[in-house]
C-alpha cells in the first residue's frame, strides 16, 4: 500500500525524498517484524483447521446475526484499523517532491 501511495505522488515511484524513504523503511521493518515474530502453523499445516473462536461465535449467534457480527467485527474493524494506522504514512508518501525537507520534528 505504501508503494501504491508513492506511485500516485508527484515525482513518481523513482524519486524518493528522505522523509518518504524513512516512512517506507519503517513500514518494511514493521511488516518483517510482524511476519517473523508471529509464527502461524497454517503455513505448514494448511488451512483445514478453523480458529475455535469463529466456530464458537457461529454456534452462539443465529445465522443473520453471525454474518453481521462477522462482517463488522472480524473483517471491517481490522481493515479500518490498518487504514487509520497508515493514514499518516499516506500523507507523507502522497506529497512526493512537494514535501518539505526532513527536519528534527520528523
């Protein structure tokens, strides 16, 4: 998503300001940390097992309520949280060559 925002910025993908480089390096560091620090057995075992919490919610809630809960709480909320977390990064990356120089407040 960071590189998509960068492709829309003035100056394009091939010209990086120091602030943009810093944001992309931090974004990559966060992504690598996330994938390395949280092992998931699904990569080796497969996806045949479902998390017990989903089955529990499905058993406790009637079908229409489960799907509304599933969409709003299990899918939409994490998506909005990631979007909100990346909003400052998108502002930096969309400025492109029009961005002010890197300073001590960064």
